[in-house]
C-alpha cells in the first residue's frame, strides 16, 4: 500500500497541504445551478431600463416633432448633429426618463443657461418627443451598437449652386467637370466617401492595388549640391537634417542638410489640398460636396 508505515500525523498533514486545495478547486469549477444563473438580457442599452412598448401613435407624433425641432442639434440618429447638440444615446437624462418627467422640462427651457433653448412645445408634445427618444433607446442591442430602424444621416446638406460657385473660384484651375471629374459621383456613389476623397485630393495608391495617377500626386524634389550637381526624384523623407529621394532607377539617395546646403526644392502637387484644410469653412465643404454629387 502507498501509505504503509506512514504515521497518522503525517497523513493528516498531507491532507491539509494537498487535499484541501484540490477539494476547493473542484468546488469552484462546478457550474452554478441553472435556476441561480443570471438571466441573459435581451436588448436594451442599460440593465433594468427595459420598458413596456410605448403608444405607436404617440411615438410617431414625437418622431415628427423631433425631425422639426431636434434633428439639427441632436442628429437623425440621436448621436449629435451639425449644430453641436449632445448625444442623446449617452444622456443619463434620456436613459432615466420614464414618462417625460426629465426630458419635458429641458424641452421647455429648464437648461437655457446651458445652451438648450426652449423649443416651445406643450406638455403633450414634449412627452411625445420623450416617448420617441425612449423608443430609439430600446432598439440598441449593446454598448456602442447604433440604434436600429433609423435611416443613416446624409452629409449632402449643402447648396449645390453655391458649391459650383466655390468650385469655379477655388478648384477650376486644376480640375474640370468635363475632364478629370467627369462621372465622379458615379465612380464614387457614396457621398461620405466622395467628400473624404476630394478633401484628401484623391484616392491614394493601396498596397497591391493600382498605381494609376499615384505618381502625379507624389511630391518631387530637386537637390542641388554646392558643386552644382543636381539630383531629381520623388520625395521619400525630409527634415532639418536629411533629405531622401527615390531616383528614377529605383535607388534611394540620402543627403545630409546643413542649413541651406545643399539646396532643396520640393514641388508638392497636393499642397493646395493640404492647405485647404486650414481655410475651408464647413459651409463651403458641404456646398462643394452637394455640387460634386451631381457630377454623374
């Protein structure tokens, strides 16, 4: 037998040292009875905030009022609008409201000092808006998941006529609706992607993708040594101490810079687009996008 000639005291000590931890480990790994497990929450953003469905007519009325009075500040999906209203999906007031008791006073001006105006709705209309907000909160399946049942907001909110006027002034020297931009909106049908594309000056070459037009967007650099010898190529890197260029044969050359020696001249065709970020207004950006989506 394994424990032959072993004293009882030693066996008891071995149990305390080895047996007890194993017993505890086995106990801790046992699954909890089904009756004691917490129920899985089905939908809703905050535990305990699941409410009975609201009156469909009141919610529809509240949605119509929201579109007129609230959308510009709080957005079509309640996550904040162009004017800068807060995200209602994260609002503790909206999450805690039961029957308009928290939302209606704000609608009627209780937070005017904080920038929320009185939008002039009576008690019943205010409760309808609150019911609509709660109905949207109920559609959120988990934190970070957008609400369902709401059409995504469009960024095409500008004036196309004003956008064309801005284009003629700021863009026509390099671009043409009948030339390089012909059919632009058909090639890039999503307005948001279109806006991001023109703001960045065009799509960049992707790894393994087409290099079409990529060379035209690459900055070129000319390095003139003190001896008068010149090197020209595509700019790879430049700072106050070094300049690196890619030569036509594929090799790279790096030159140490000491003040103005060697002379370095950079021609960046995308500089006008980069400079644009600092001067264009929101209205000009949205107006120009509204015009560009018409170029199909």
